[in-house]
C-alpha cells in the first residue's frame, strides 16, 4: 500500500534579547544555577510582569520575514499547569490572538520549489531546568532560563517528507539568523522543534490520526524521528492496528520513540487572558519602523549572487543558506573578484576542514581576506593550485597569512623554464611507453607524464609551463 | 492630650512643628498596641524595634532640617498581603506563615520614602478572601465597637486597628469591598481608588483585574493625605495608569453645592437591613441640605454583579495561587510520597477552607467545556455593568448608597454559610468590576450602637469628587465615633 506522510512543525526559538521577557534579568546562557533570576522570574508573591518591548519587536521581525500578517491587537494568556520548573505554575503565552499569523516560506528540495504555510508565530516564556542529581536525594531546579523569551512558529501540515522537513527547518533557521532575532544554537537549546506527524493512504483526503514528538534539538534528530515515526505508523496500519493520538518522546540514542501521554491524559491548560498585562498594540508607525530594519533575506541574497556575481544557482544557494557563510563569502569577494574560485574554496576545502575539525563556521581560523589572498597567489602564479591546498591546510591549522606560509614552507612556484625543461626531458626518457602511446594518438597519456614532472618538481612547477614545454618536446 | 487620638494630619503637623517627637509618637502607638491588641487581635506582626529605629532616623532627618514629606514621622501599619522587605508577609495563611519577602511593594517603598514609620502588619482574611477576617490562619480580629462582632473583611485588621487608634492610618486592599466594608463595620474612612491609580507591585495577588490598594483612615482629611502618598504611575505594574495625579488635599472643601448625586434604586431594595436603609435615606436628606441634587437612578445589572464577581475573582485566584506549591518558598508538607503528592499535601495543609473553595470554583470556571458558560459570560457581564455606570455618570457626578447591607455581625454568625457572606458584597463589588473609585465613611449608628457606612462611587480617576463629597458630609454631620467596645478595655 502506498502511504503519504503529513507533517507540521512547531519550532521554538529563543529570542536574542539581552534581558528576559518580563524582568530585567540577563538571558545569557550558562551561569551558576539560579544566578540569572529575580523575584519576578521566580514567581515570588505579589510581583508583576512588564513586557520587554524588544520581544515584540523581534517576534514581529520574524513574522515579517516569513510573510506573516502582523496583528495590530493581540493579547497574552496564561497556560496553567503544575511543574517545578514553572515557578508561577502558569506559562505566559498567547492563545487565541497571536502576534503574527498566516505566513509562508519557500523551500527547495532537489530543485523542486514548494511553499510551506505558517499558521502563526506567538511569543511566550521559557521554563527553568530540572537537574536530577543521582547523588543528592531528590531533584534540583535551576531558574536561569525562566522567562527567557521564545517565539513559537507553527507551520501548516504542508510537509510531506523528511527531506521537506529538513529543508523547511533549515530555511527557517537561516531566516532567523539573517534577521538576527535568535542565535539558533541548537546545542544550547535555543532552537528546538515539535513534530506533528500522521500518515494516510495516497489519494485519501482526510488526515490520519497524528502523534506529536516534543523537543527535538538537532536537525539530525528531527530527520531520524520523522523517518522512524513514519515507518512506525505505516507498519502499525499495515498490521491492522490504529494510531493513537498521543505525545511521544523521541530517544535519539536508541533511535526510537515511546508514548508519553495520550489525548485523554492531556492537560487542560485552562487558558485565560493574563490580567497583569495589557493587550499588545502594534501601530502603523512602529510596524513600519520594524519593517525598515529587516535586512536582505536568504532568497533575496541568493538572487543577488546569481545576478551580480554570476554564480551558478547551486553555489548561490549553498553560500546564502547561512548568514555567516554568506557574510564570509562577501568579505572575501570584496578583496578578490575571482568569486567563482572563492565559492569553490568555501564549498570545497573550507567546508571539508570545518567538518573534519568539527568547528563552528563562526570560529573559522582563516580570515576571509586571507582566503581571498590565497586565491590571489594562485591567480598570479605565485603558487600552484596543488601547493595552495597545502598552504590552506597550514593556514587553517595556524591562522597564519598565506604569503607567510608560502615563504616559510618554500612553496613558491617554479617557473624557471630551464629547470622545468630538465624535468620534462627526464620524464620523456624515463617513460618511453607513455611517449609511444601519445604518439600513437592516445592524447590522455600526457596526463601521466605531467604527473611525473610535478612529482619531480614537488608540485611547485607552474602547470601551464609544464604543459607547453612537454607538448613541444613530444612533438619534436 | 492623648497622642493616639490625634488624626494623621494633626500628628504630622505637630511633628513638623517639633511639638511632638517621632519616637514619642511611635512609642505611644506601640504601647497602646501592646496593651490593647491582646483583646483585639488586629496585628499579625508588630515591629517594635524596627519601628523605634526608624523613628529615631526620621527624627534625625527632621532635626537636621532636611526636607521631609507631609507625612514624616507618622506611624503606620499595612495589611499583611503588602510585601515589606525583611518583615514577614503572611497573607494570614499557613502557606506564607514564614514568608519574608526580599523586596518591598511599591507602596511600601513610597511610604518609607515619605519617612513614615512601619508599626507592623495587620490581620486579614486568608489571601484576602472573605468579609469578616474570620478565615485568618492565625487569629480572629474583633470589632472595637463590640468585641463579640467581626470587624468585616478582608482588611478587618486594618479597619479595627485604625478604629482602635493603634496606628495613624493603615493600608488595606479591596478586591470586592475589602477596604470599604470593614471601614463601614468599624466606623472609619476607607477608600478604594480607581483600578490603576495605586501600584499593585508587591501586593500578593488575589484577583489581578480587581485588586486595588487603598487607605483606611480616621477621617477624610487623612484619607486625602494618604492618597497623596500612594497614588502614581509605576513602571513595575503594567496596569498602572500613566496620568497626572492631583494633590488630593486640595479637594478638602466643605462645599457640594450643585453636585449631582444618583441613588440607584437597586441599592435600596431587597436584602438591605431596615436600620441601614433608614440611615441612608436620612443621609440623602442631609446631602440635599448641603446643596447636593440627589435623584434616583438605576443600575439594572446590580444583581448579576455578585455572580460575575465570584467567577472572575475565583478564576484569577485559582491561577494566582497555583504558585504556592511547596517547591520554592512558603509551607511544604512534611510527609509526601512523590511530586504530585507533595503538591496535594502541601496545598491541603497550607490553605484554609475558603481559599480552597475559591480555587476549586475558579478552576472549574476556567475548565475546557465550562469556560464559555462561566468565565466568558462573567466577562461579558462585566462589560455590561461598566456600560451601566457610564450611562449614569453622563448625568451624575457621584453615586451614593449603603456600603454594606448590614452592620457588623457576630463572630461565627455567617462563617458557616458562604452564600450569606458573599451577598454582603452586593453594594461594593460593582465598583471593582467597573474599576471605579469608592469611599465609605460613617453616616450613623444603629440601635446596637454599631456604625453604619455610606458609600460614594465616582468616575474613574475622580477620587477628588469622592473626597470633596465625603469631607463635606463629615464636616456637616459630626458623629461621635468613639468605639464602645474598646472603652470597656481601658
Ligand atoms: Zn528576573
């Protein structure tokens, strides 16, 4: 039987405001437990919340960047439930009147473009953290994260595969980074997703029963969870079972999910308007002010790269997928107009080194100007392309300037025709078989000879000169 | 001259003129409390040493010629749901029996800044839920007019302490009548300001959209003085009104000529004690004699005010009081098996019956499937009641009526019957629902020599008119308001 999977995502992003949503405590990550809190964010008796205006501004920015409508009038509501990480015993969120609604973003999976709808974006506060100490008798609570502002971005059930989910999530992350409202550090929990997933027979109109998997905090985990849950549901149905509407916990180590609570056991959150806060009014003037602050977004930047730099669509997409990479590219392009070479180096050697060393793009030891400088050295013939790889590796290791590395390592290209000619002649006399092949019309035999010459010159011979002299000698 | 018999205004003036010392005044009040409060039980906490310390500090400031406020040196006391840094704030609940806030309420801060001297914290119904101060976990406060009777509530400790001259003035809080009703029962002046006129920061929340702090004073002039100290915009309270607040002392004018006063016919109907009714009708004649124009008006939705009030206030309370879970501060049960059990045991042992009753009512009203029928309906009624008031205030400056349907009743008389207790709020809750200011002051005594209160309700932020009308009424009626029950103790 052919099944179709239907997925909607709820993405929580911590906003990068300096202070918390309802008090002046810092939002900085880390810190000794319970040092980033005050009577307000720990829910002491009699304290009152005051909404941080920046939170509204950032959320509106996120809404504008994802083509949402911005509510001129919205309100905040209390979501009531008991848990030790929630000091007020309610989370202040938005229920029926969210700040942003009805948006969409475009994704691209293997060249196929698709628009994914956004139901809403609303603001809310984060909870604290429980620390289960195996040695102490009981559980401890750290309220440092309490009251850190979040936006929840809810998609329509428009996603149909793990690839689409991945593309959507990455696009969303990229947009949030571009507008600088969240640092999107997944390992610090500042970006996480809940996956709502159901399957149905292809062609069927109604949705199947859905399950929800909460708090997935890496792209890898999201993809794995989607794949495993799709498989689980299809198998369940194939064997005559039914899907139960429930919340499931994904265990990324085991690669499987298990049921947490069913719909019947679901909380009644008893939402009601937060009486301690006034409605949020976003007037025309404020809205246009925020609009004016929205920078160039990934899609716009991609088009610009294709038009202005004449880069292939693929290069432009990869470079602009992350603001940090795109900024790096442009910093390099500002000092070297060989943009295609810069693009190749970034997508090739730079990405490879980053993955191998497992470092963040933001911590790259090679400054963009130095990468541009390295490419310049190749273009001027100061070093060969082969030597450049070695120079790059050393730059990546040490952070040194390209020319310093070239000098220290003695990697300047050899362009001394007499020396190269010597190596050419040696290669011809040492490899009569290849010479014969060449003369018999197998032109590719020249590649082997070039390789021998480069080896003899330790890769420093200028390939163009080698080629010219070799052909000349062979044709003699 | 008996120091404690002086009004706040008289005392402050004598302190400023150096005719009285701050320590002398503070000592006089502390002595009186020590001597008489064993019979009245109005204080939960008395700050003997701290009060004398701050009295000395204030006197020094006065002696050194520093600029001090018009209230400098006045010994005051606060209802025990107003946070005071370093002084226990219990809400008269076992739940917060040992709670010592690491912060001051905005009003506490303002009163400190005005060089007043904190004598202590006053008894109340647990978490301000009740109308008799009988639901306090610690003690039952008695009415200074008759020690077998309740002082009203929930600010019963505040009203009793002012009536007994235990403090120059006190602050209370009013969610459905909790300042005005006990003021009426104890024969003192109590004002609930417009919602938003006084910061709620540091007032332990009962019902956030209705709660308001206000003064309970010996007379109307003191009320104006206290209002000057506590009103004002506060950036710590989002619902605080950012407007220009007047000098309330300027409204102490013995003149209400031409003032248009409406008397809602619903306020003189069913359930009103006949002696109270007679007193109010007589007061209307007196008001007319002072030059006011009194006419009958209608607030047709009055009967729906109580159900709407109990739904809204209980719904908000169920959420506001959820934080008392034994995790962070306050009471925690000693024995429990797991987290859920800790919540249950803690809340079962930490809260009294009336608080539990309201939490259950409020939780129910907010539950899915019931929200629309109860909470949402109540909010709609709220809007309609506000409209009713707006209509009347198009033609009238003030509304007048009784503060409570009866005078002070006997301890235990109504505490077993919550509905009877709730109906006692009939004339006061509307002002909270509509966010309007209301003042209660004595207008007569009944045949049992118990005070009867008259209430004026005004337009939003027009406390000035309330003070002017109350002051004129007070100046022209001159009642003997010496509490009879207290004199038996002296
Ligand atoms: Zn804080």
